[in-house]
C-alpha cells in the first residue's frame, strides 16, 4: 500500500507517529500548494493531479493556511 511506503520513508527522515496528519493526502496537498505558490496555472495543476473538476483542485490549495500547521513543515530537507 502506498501509505505504508510514505510512512516508512517518513520514519527514515525522522517523521515519527507524533507528527499527526502525515500521509499521502497531505503530501499531495503540499505538492499542489507549492506548485500554486510558484505561479503554476491551477488548470495545469488540476490535470497533473488528475482531478475532473477544478473545484477539487481548489480544495488542495492551502496557500491561506499557516504552513507550520502542515505535517510536512516539520520535515528537514
């Protein structure tokens, strides 16, 4: 299962079970948000994410949220 792979690699880089919300979905939301922050066209992000409707892609747009609330914010690169 893809979620197991994400969790295994997350643990390998120091993301523990204490980081709530770390999952495939949060990574997709982070990728979409990062693309939109870097001026990607939302229609292209929609296609990239495989959404049939742009309104679904807008749900993944977390630019208005506080980044420190995202589980991926705690990841060291």
